[in-house]
């Protein structure tokens, strides 16, 4: 391999042609798969695809002939379908590779590839593809195979079969909002003649407008039906909530308006009634709308594929996970999660248990040793024998043990219900008092005062405060890649005084490592020897060292061997290279002192902050054993001479120490991890001294820690990633799942945060607290408004017309105050 050779790139996928170069039509292709897709597009007259993409298509996915055979299973197919009616069916797939307009164009033209596809539509924000097809001409298996050939591999996981994803947006609520908006607009149009004619309209026109308003008012009453139902339910259980006074205000508006039109006393207040309901429903939608592209209710099944490979003699059959039985021989492919507890039948396996235990480094498993479900196979395919049925595995038990729903109550919700309880009785008493006060003097004024009190005192402003305040905060969070499950979480975020962090994948980056070489200065030839040796290994540490020497050329290797649990051995140009643990590479650890005498730090550190500060050997660190204490240490010898060692540790996230220091001023901070204890000088570079770190914590230990806090009445926030944190996230008062990509699978949680914005957590918590203050201020404004309005109504100075106008005006004022205030603080905190 040489860096001077001119690079050739594939016309279809844009990747460099490394191993083979295929030419056709004066174009280069890196593999037969890319050539196949090119020919497929050309034959269907769809070569325009290459003009639409930005220089790079998608690499077609390779799959076995029978890989998707399980999709012909009638039960699985039925569970995946959205519907199947008269031979026409629809299926919806989540496809993360949808990233541009060219993808949409190609996927919405699938009918040109497969005759049975009738229609295909892309939901770009959700990265979902809906396909309507004829069941007599094609099936789900053929569609999935076609998508894989095109490079768009649908995510098929067990949760798609067990349950359909549900969305929290209430479609009936949207319909009612539309009806209310329609009625409000038309009532306002009908009201204009009365506004501008000074009540001098023709009598017939007045009657016609009145009749139309009454008809439209029934549409408004339909839109407000949820408030009436809630009020009736509350009365049945003898509980007064905020919907009772709201319903009372709407009914009074309707009855008074209906009475005025029937008696020809006036046009009524249907415009105010329609406006009130419209604004209330906007607030409700604002509150209930959550982020459809994010799934907060994931369980362990979301991490698993739909099928696995069962080996029957020489045959390989794809079967649903639900059909795995004890004793089955299964084939697990690279990066697949092991679905059941099993025994390894292959000679060697590398298993990444970070998904389950939190331990950040792969474990070497030898033939005959046990593998727990939830581990992920790394590198080569492996063969295992299932010890249990699928539903009896450690993975299922891990989730099911901690699936209780945590009890929480919104203080604001309780406050508004308390206000409503007393508010309703007080207002009715005041209205009746005003009526009887004016009755001896003037019956007309008495009715006006009674109606005006009920109208002006409607607690709609209080009802709108919470959804608009918290809803605005939710949207500011979302703009910064922090997605919360519902508006109540904003309030819950203000309660905890303890935050518990997972370490691996939360405080550290999953994909980045900090690598340094400590030892003798390496010349270019020594670097080539090392890279040539490690690039033949599938071990993640070997891959890290290979990337460490990214610009170094390789040599021809004479012999190579990999010894499980020890390291790798190669012969190159007559030179013997050993790379692995210290006991195997060089038996006498004291020789490290000789290295120190000529020590040079040859770091290719990817972190701009600089190299690690390693202690001198005089600090007696040798006795602790570098290979055990450090997260990953790899020793190197050439021709039986110890050259040095590579130090490989996960990279902490940017500004993590500053973030933790800022949080520790307001909260008690703890860090829990499945990793072994690290040397203090490594950790203290990133973790403040006063923060407690608990090592070797299994998933059960993490849950116990959270439960102890709950038992003591300590509201807490758990921040973690991976299934190993799922139980703790579910048990915590607030569970926040960290992900590198918000469309990726994450454990069930109250919120999802992108790993890139972990350093903004202190700011998010401050905005939540300020949002709560805004709610209280808005309540105070509502109380002042009601006090002044009721005073004028009781005194007879406030007519029902003015009261009806003030009702929606107060609602709009609250909406503007809350939205503008939250946005103001968002800008001040630099979140907008």
C-alpha cells in the first residue's frame, strides 16, 4: 500500500476502490453490488439519481439468499403490516439512511423496480417509508430485499412485532381545534356588520346572523366537549378541577348569547365563546404535542433484530427470536446482539458487554465458556448454543425486573386543581351575591352583574399558563438536542437535588479513544512493523492502534498468529513482533525501568487539549500493574526487545470537568460505572475531587443505588446510556438517556439528550427552574386580573359585552407573557 498511488472512487457509492476496480460505461465501481444498483437504475431509466445526489450514493447491503425468509412467516408479516384490506396492504419501515432529496426521489419511485408496489411515501423528519403494495404480486420479503439492494436497509427489530409505536398527539384534539378555528373565523366575520353599524342593522339580517351564530355555536360546543366530560367526571368523583370553572364560563356564554338572540336583545357573545375555546385548544395541542421522531418508551426488544440464524446440520435457517429454544445452535454475525444466554462453540469470541454491564472493553471468550445475552459479537461471526429459551434470558429478566412505573405528581397541576376547587365556589357565591345585591334596584343590572362576574372570572388564563410555558421550554430544549417526553418533565426537572451519571458512553465518547505510545522513539520502519501486525487482528484495540498509524504504509507479512487472551505474533522481513499483555510480551516487568531511561512520548493524540500526563516510574506505579489498572494497555516487543506500550483510554467529552464542577455547586453528584478502578491521575483530569465514583457496578447495583435514593425521598436524575442503564433510568425520578444520534435506539427514558450537548445540562436545568418561576408569576397576574375584573363586575360597571371581550384578551395576554418570557430567558442562556 502506498500513499502516492492515484485514488479511484466508485461512481455509485463514492468510496475509494481499494480491493477491486470494476469498469463499465467509462465509470469505476468498487464492487459488484454498486455495479448492480447502477445497472438497475439505468435499466429503469432512473439515471437522474446520480445528478440529484451530492457525489455519494449508498453502498448496497449484502445479504444471504435466505436472510429475510422469516418475513414470509404469516404471523410476523401480519404484525408488521399497518393494514391488509382486499389484497392491498401497507407497511411502514424506519430507514436511517434517508438523508437527502435524492433518497426521497428514489424511494418514492420504488414502483418502477417492483411491479407489486402501488405507492411509496417518505416521511423525511421521521426517516420513515410507507409502502402500499398488492399482496398478490409481491410481499414484505421482496420489498425488504429490494431496499437492501438499493442500500436502504430497514431497521427490523422485535418491538415492531410486539407492539406498534404509539404517538401522543391526539388526532381528535386536532380535529376539534380545526372545527373551533373554523367556527371562530366565521363568527368573527358575521360579527363585523354589528361592530361597524352601531347596532343599526336591518332586522332580517340581524336574525339571519343570529341563526348562523347559533348553528356555529354547536360546533364550538363540540370542540369544547373534552372540558365538559372532564368536568362531569370530576363532579362524579367529588373532585373539583380547573375544567369545571372553564366549562361553567363556556356554558354561561352560550346561554346568555342564546337568550339575547331569541329575545332580540342583542347579537350575543358567540365570538368571545368561539375565541375562548379556540385558544384553550391551542394550548392543549401545544402541551400534548411531543416529538414523533423520538421514542421514549423503548424496552430491551428495541435493541434486538427480528430474526437470527439457526444452524440445522449444514443448513442455515433464519428464525424469529421468539422461536429460539434451549439447545439450538445459532450463528451470530459481527455487531449482532446475542439474544439468549449461551455456550460458545467457536474457538474464540470477542464480546462487548458494555450494552449490559457498562464495562467499556470487550471480553475474550474461549470455546465452552458462557456468554450472557445482551453481549455484542465483535469482529468475526461466531457459533453459540442456546442455554435457555428466548423469554428466559438474562436480558429479558434484566428489563422485566425494573419495569414498574414511577409515581410522580405535578405540583403545578395539583395547585391549579386546588385553585379551581375554591375558585368555582367563590365565584358562584360572588355572582349570586351580585345578582341579589342589584335585584331590588334593577333586574337587568342584576342579570348583567351575575353574567359579567362569571365571564370575567373564568380561570382560562390559569389553564393556559402551564402548557404554553412548558411547551415553549420543550421547543427550546429540542432546538438544542435535548428532547423531553412531555411538558410535565420541565417541572419535574426543577425538583431533584442529586444527579447520578453513568461513565462509559455518557461522560466518555463511545467511538473516540485517546492513544499514546510510551517507550523508545519509533522510527518509520518500526511503525510499519507494528501496523502490519495489528491490522490483521479484529480486536478493537488492534483497530485503534491501526488508526493510530493512519498515514503509515504496511509491509508484507511472512507469518501471523493470534493467541486468545495474550496477544498477536508476526514475522515480517525476519523480524519477530509481539503485541499484547505485559506477561506474554515480556516476562520481566522490571524491564519497564529500562524503557523509562530512554522514554519518549510518541503521541498521535486526537485530542486538541494535549497529551496525557503519565507519572514517572519512580512513583512506584509498576507494582500496580499497568495492564490491570489502566483501561487498556498494549505492550510491544520487536525481536524480543521491549519497545514500549500503548495507552488506550476512552476520550472524555468536551468540557466535562467544567460541567461537573458547575453542577456540583447546586447538586450532589455521583458517578457509577461498570469499569474497573482507574488510576487517580487519569480520572482527576476530568472529574472534580469531591465527586464520588463507584466502580464495578452491575446493572442491578445501579438500580439499587437509585432505589436507595428514592426510599430516602431524594428526588434524583439518572443520566446514562445503553441497556445496562435501562433499569436505573426507569427507576430514577428523572431518567435521561444519552445518545450520539437521537434517531438511534436508546433505553426507555423521560428525556433523550445528544452526547454533544452534555455540557449544556446545567443551562437546561436553569431554564426549567426559570420556567417554573414564570408559571408562578403568570398565576399572580391572573389573580390580580380576576380581582380587578370581579370588582368592576359586582359594582355593575362591567357589562357582559366588555367581560366577554376581556376573557379572550386575558388568555392572549397570558400566552404572550409566557412565550416571550421563556424565549427571553432562552436567549439570555444562549439556547436560542
